[in-house]
């Protein structure tokens, strides 16, 4: 494994550990609402107030944008392309716990 790939793995492991600690509390760190798992992707967790009114636990309450990932997906792409290396060099990671860099 290259130094860049190892650094990326270490950073993602730290991000996932932080997300796992948040999920263990069962409460959104932003608004205090409950959390729900989004089964569209492995390890994806969201505040229950995330999304449009029809998707929120309490439609009349304010929305919240918190979401994070607690694990690597089974379909993750290894860090091996020049594009991956450029993103890691610029942003420190390909994704920061679900918060994707804007290019």
C-alpha cells in the first residue's frame, strides 16, 4: 500500500470511528433528533429530520442536513487512479464522512 493510500485509509478509519460514536448515542449531533440508517449504501446514517418534508420523522419540524458513514462500503473503489491521488492531495480524502468535496 502506498503512503497516500495508507494516509487515506487512516483518515477514513478516524472519520468512521467518529461517526460510529455519534450513531451509538442515537442522537443527531446537529439538532438532537433521532438517527436512521439509510440502506441505500453501506454504513450510511442520517438525522431523522434529513430530507424533504415527506421523508422526515416530524414533517412540520425544521429539516437537518446531518449525515455520515460508519464503514467502508463493499463496493468501494481502491485508491489507485491519478484522479483519486489528486483529490486526496487537495482535500485530504475522497470524502469526509459523506461530505464530498466540491471541485
